[in-house]
C-alpha cells in the first residue's frame, strides 16, 4: 500500500478526479483511488472524506443560516420536493435526504447571506456527500440503484439590498458526484451573496428506501479546493446538562445525549462523558457501520446510562385505597407480555419477562454485607445492591388477598396473578407495588427494565471499549454479540432484564474490574450461535457478581476462556456453569451462596451438559471441561458437580480447592432428587489429581449417580 509521502507533489492544479492533500507541511496530488489506498480506505467503502476548500478551514454554515424550500422558480418540475432532516455523521454537521423505493426526490436550499464578502471577492463553495445507505444484496429482492446530483442554480447579490443580479453561473456549476469516488466541478463564485442549490436523489429498481447524508456547504476565500482527511479516530465530548445535540462535540461545545454522540462519531472514534448525571437511552444503539468505538468518562465523573421505562412516565401513581403501603399505576404498556414471563412457583419469577422492577437510588436493605463476608471486591460498600428489587408476588387467591399479602410483606413486592398477568381494569393492566421500607410510591423513582439492549448485535467487525460507566435497566446491559472484540473495564452493571453482559459469538472479550448485579437471568456469559468454526474466547479478572436469578457465570457451546480473582455471590442457581462444550479455567475465586432459588441443582462450580456433536462447524468439541485452581465454594447447595450422559466425557478438575458448609437454601432439606452435598456427579468425571481438596460441613461428601469421582492421594512432603 502506498503512503501519502509516495504520492507526487503538487505542480499545477489538475481538475477532474484529482485530490489535493496537505500532509506534513507538503502538498500532494493523486487520483481519488490512489489517495484512498494511501490512507487505508477501501475504494468500495460508502463513507467519503470530508471536503475543505481554500487555504483556511471552511466557514461552516449553521442550520440557522440555511433556508430550505420544496420548490423554486427556476427549478424544472421533476420528482417530489421534500425538506431534508438535520443530522450528524462522522462528527460532521449534515443533512439527510430520504428517498422511498422507486422514487425521485429533490430539495432546494438557499444561503441568503455570505457574510463579509466584498465585490470582486472570489470564493470556492461545495457540498460534500458523506454517506449513502447501502442497497440490500443483489438477489434479495430489495437491491436498488441510487444516484444523486447536486446542481448549483443561482449565485448573485440580488437579495442583499435589493440590487440587481450581477451574474449567473449556469445550471451545472457545483459538485456533481456519481459514482461516489468521482469528485469534481467545484465552482468558484464571483461577487456572490446568494447561493441556490438543488439536490436530486434517484432510487430505482428495488423495494427499499435509501438515504443520502450530505454536509452543510464548505465556503472559503480563493485558493484551490483541498481535501483534508478528518481524524480517523475523532474524540467527541458529552455533557448531559450543558451540552446540546446541535453542537459539534468539541470539549468547548459538547453534545448532550448518548444517541447523538454515538451517531456523530461515525465509523470509529471516542466518546468521553464530562458531566456526572443520568443519560437515558430510549432505543438500542445500532452497531452497523461501526468498527471501533470507545466510550468512557472523564476523571471523577459518575455517568449513568439508563434504559427502561420509569413508572411515573406511564401515568399518575396513586395510593391504593384500603392498604397501608400499596400504590398503583395503570397503562397499556403494562401488559403481561411486557412486564412478566411465566412465573416460577415461588416468590420470584424466573427467566423471560420482567420479574423484578427497581426502585432506583435506594439501597436494598436485604443485601447488607456482614463483617465476616466483607471482601475487597465489594469496594467498601455496606450493601451489595445500591438499588432495591421490587419482586413479583404471585397471587394466592383473589386480588384483595394478594394486595393484602404484599402490603404485609417486610420487603418490596408487586402483584401478578397465577398466570403471570397483571390485573386489568377496563382492559388496561394495573401494577400494584410497595416500596422500600414502606415508602411513598408517588415519590419513588421506579424503573421497568427495557425490552431492548444497549447495543444491537454486530456483524463480526466491531471493536468496542467501554470503561467507567454505570449501565442499568436494559434487557442486556452490555450485549457484545457478534463483535470482533469487546473490552469492558470498571463498569457497574445492574438491573438487567436478562444478562448483565453477554458476549455470544464475539471472538475476544476482556472484562476487568467490573461489577454485575441484580440480573434477571445469568449475570455474565456467552453462547456460540454462529454456524462457522470461530472461537469465542474471554479473559476476566477482578469481577464481582451478585444476585443473578439464574447462574452467575454461564459459558456454553464451545465458548471458553479464563477468570481470576473473582467473587460470585447469591446466585439463584449455579455460580460457575460451564456447559454444552464450554471450556474454562478459573483461578483464585470465592463462590458464595449459590442455589438461592429452587431452580435446578445449585452448584457453586460445575461442568455440565454434553456438547452438540456433528460435522464441523456444528461440532462443539469432545466434552465440557472446567479447571479450578484455588477455588473456594461456600454455602452452595452443592459445591462442585459434573453432569452429562452416563458415558459422558465431561470433566471437572480441581487443584487446591475447598468446599465449605453446603446448605440447601431453595428446596426442602435433604431433597432426595437434588441432594445437598460437597461433590456430585451424574455422568462424566470429577477429578482431584493431587488430593488437595478440603471439606467443612455435615453434608455428604460424595453423591454419585453415574460417572467417576477420582480423588488421588495427597502428595507427600519432601524430607528436609
């Protein structure tokens, strides 16, 4: 690939598809394709370079200086006249013109004042297309051909003070771009104070709408039109109070919303949040056309990225007559398919749907950290949950009985009937709930976790880096699905409808010093859904997870990786569940109180379920394999376990591990089907190669249905 320095230096300006480049104090010229290759941009890429004219930076017009019209006296009738939509793309203020399938759309825009120009001044002006939404692939039924023209209609001084027109430039002066790499016909405008342009987009032959993003005009005095490459990794700043989404994202002109910054960053760049506060995200952020995005916070900033619906946004919250602590709100969005899934037959529901809503900013009093359980990964907290769970309470009989029940509970709850639905009044569901410590529901900030993830799935090319954020109340607070890589550092994650973090089909994921609490499914985990033979790998350290309704860590289907220095607490089911061909290594971890809900078997650390077999790439490997070094499991229903078919090759291998006081939290004591024990095997092998597994507690040490428990004799001591 050539470098910019290898391009010929500028001798005389050359028109027609020549790009003039300023770099390192020198000026170069090149054909468009050669320049794109020199900067590492594939010629087929849809995103074009920004255009600057003259020797100075362009004078940007603001939206207030641009007048759009849907017709013009000197515009021949053709197509449908529309007004474009203000937008931002790749950190460039721009406009978007939408064109339906098999249509021709055009718009006319006029610039009534080219301020501070004198008679005889010569300026260069142009408008640059930035991005054309791609057509669906040929053969899908939606492929289309899309072209666009920019025609300069008028350039004169007539509208300044009623003077006469001093000149016309003709109908085809301006920038005509088709195809996208043919950049030409930049006009020089003499004695002009008014510019009129017509932009035409033609979308033919398909069934999909297309959109063209294009800049506000670049205007410069004299000089030769010069292309300047925008920074390949721009940095945008975000400030939730002082920012404005019409700003350009500079440190002195920050944006206001996550969505605007995410769109404006374009394909690759960095977003830094500079003000503490809450940043609501009302819909999933698409990862299409993103290759590398970093989102972080400035030093000392506490930025919360929030999804979900707040109850007081649905309607007035009122006190329920006849009850001391019960409040209610009614809205169509509270339909059972939105709020609840099938209830599990216990206080809390499970799996799909929302079985926990959250009282934001009020610590959950049931999660106090006792002195004997305190751990450095708690980071000095007095409570595990900074926000209070309001948990689904199934009806015993009638609504009246159920409301009396939640009114009498000493913890917050909401009411749903036996089918998992909310009661209705005139067809509108009503949510009845209580708050922490019997508080006033009208004053509480209560969130229903969202029906969307913070990020949509990618296409295997995305590289994301998230650090220092608090992310709450999405379906998945971080769905890093089908990315090339994800690096998650110092995140606080809480209140997800399903997993706090899922990295399914992503080739490499790092999680460092993150906190993942209060998830409606697993806390963290990965699956491999892809039909190819990719590897899905991860590395984790310094992780603290607590109060997942299902497993804490669940790595399945051939995914694998390593975790060290972790604390997993109070899982509804298993602590570490390596399953269906997963392969993991864990070091230096404490797993506490797994099996809190009566779900399955509640192991602290296990290798379970046989992998799917078949021809590659469907084959997920020979076995499920988990290795543990220095792992302590305390207070689980079963400390260590292996599960598979009777002839399973699944294997759990332990080095210098300990099983402390197994206890059956969720089911009846000594459950004959799921007995409480230190070691449990039903298919596969549990191996302690050096005999260095220690026990404490009265539960049975070994329960074997099938398979093998292989504990070698302890190693001898070398004589002094």
